[in-house]
C-alpha cells in the first residue's frame, strides 16, 4: 500500500493511494466472473467467451468499474488505517489511473473528525440539583395505584356527569361526508379527561343511556391532520353505558393487595423510597448534563455538519424502530402531528448537536488522560449487550468482530471520561 496525505483543511482531507497490478488483476477476474453471462461474442454460448477475447473486442475498460469497486472494498480501509484517519463521511473517490502494468491510483476526498482543544474540564462548578420528594408526590403515586385498583359501578338511574366513565358510539362527518377515523361502535371515555376535541365531552353530559344526539365541534387550526384542521364536524352519537369508579380505601388491606407489605404505612414508606431513588437518578443525570455542557463550552472545535446529519439519521432510525414496534409507521406519525420527515429532522437537530459535541469532548479527555478499557471490561460490556438480546455472553464475544469490539471500547472510554469529570465537579448551592 502506498497511501499519501495531500492536504487537510477545515476537516476535509485529500489523500491518494495506489495498489499494484496484482490487486487490479484480482478485481478484473472478479469483474469477468460477475459479467461474463451478460456478454456475448459470435461463436460462443453466453458465459463461455474467454476474458481475453472479450477484452480484445470491447477493451479492458468493460471490466474496470466492477474491478475498481472490488479493490476498494478492502484497500480503501487499509489506506485509511495507514494514514490514521477518523472518517465521518462517505468519500468522494476518483481513479485517474488504471493500468494493467502499473495498477490503480485513487484520489480521495473525505471529511474527518475535528481537532478538539480542551479548556477546563476538572473541578467544574455546577448548581446543585436537590433530590427531594414532596409529600404530594407520594400521595399522587399512591393515587395512581388506587385508580388502577378501582372497580366500575354501572349507573342507570341518572344522566351522565363529568368524571363519569361512558361508552359511546359515534359517526363523524364534515358537510355530510364521513371522514377516516371518525367512527366507532364502542368507545370508552372519561368525561372531563379532554381526550376528545374541546367541547365534545361537555355535550355528552346530561344525556342518558340509549340517548341518540349530535355533537358539534370544530377541529383546531393546528390539528395533526391537515384535512380536518379548522373544519366544523358533526358526530352522531349514542350513549350506551354510564359507570363510575369506586376507589378502594387506603388501608392495610389495600397495601396487602398491591404490595408485599402488611401495613399501609410500610407501603407508603416504600413508595417514598422508590421516588427518592428516581429523584436521585434524575439529579445525577442533570448534574452530568450540566458538567458536559460546561466542558463543551470551554472547548474549541469546528464540527463538520455531516456529523450532525449522521447523528440525526441515527436518532430518527432509532425513533422509527421504537414506534414501528407499536404498530405505527414514521409517515403516519408525521401525518398525525402535522409534520414531515424534514420537520422531524429539525426537531432532532438540537439534540444531535449537543450529543456530537459532548462525545467529541469526552473522547479527547479520554485521550489526554490516557484512559483504557481492559479486555475483561470490554467482554463484560458485550455480555450486558448480549443479555438485552437474550443471547449468551460467550456466544456474543465470539461473534463480535474487531470493529464491534472497538465500538464497545469507545463507549466504555466515554463513560470513564464522563465519570472522571463528574467526580471532580463541584456542586454549589442555589443562590
């Protein structure tokens, strides 16, 4: 391999590398095998014409594109490694020389990670976040469980009231034309929950079981579906059932039903401790974010836009996977919110910028502090990843390649760098 750096300016690197005639010949042989069935010569069946005759008839250039791509599959990565480049974009590659006797010369232009000049990153002072739990928060958590344990009591002797649970059928139309999503034969609704458009639930109040009536509403101007936004609609409704919640009494029996504790006081204490743990974790996360924000602010770097775009791509892909697991497509989600994929990219952009800058700074701290991740630590982390996929640790270690292990090691170094700056940070009381 003969790789040579030509220039580096604003994170854009130009370099060249050459491969010999033997490697080109490997590519030509691959290209011939791939394309021989597509090329015919008089006197030969399809796929049987010798390569030498094909090249004599059409020129060796007929195989160059596939031959060059074959060579690039391995040799580009070798050149990048030889030059020690940290690539963050797809390369632009030209092959100005392809010669059977000389080999191939490649000219490459690519974007690399920026240089990061650190400022102060130890002893960062941040405002302290208190991990407190208020009595009303404990009560609210218990109230949620109480609501979950409530039983519904059917009501037949009065009209519907606010806070009732009702079951209705409805058939919506605009100017006499039905619209998608505007129909249901059986829908459970809590009156006053504001689940439906403003005014819808209020118009059910006062009606009795088996009443049939129209509900008139206007969709908000900013409604998720553009076809419905700002439109006046009529819903033909029927009230089928009315019920109310009967909440269980908050006593020792309740505690025994919903937990492993014998008394309500013990149960309440456990809720307080759980919320305290959550509050402490939240406070630690806030501290971590404040510290990283500060060290990013103290650092100097020129981040190429492609790094932000790559991060947005990754975030959207993760988001799409999450909502698809719930049976919702990304396009349907965008339509529901009245946005587009581009609009979603804009939404994610700020978080992407913060994430990319934070990681770059922590990577540089790991380098300057000469932090290391041992083989045992990498194996342990791979084991955690394997467990989340229901795979045995030993099997995962075997199938993780060199690049996979390198990525795991990089993530571990980020965690170590983050712990270093967090442990040295000083929390000041709020002024």
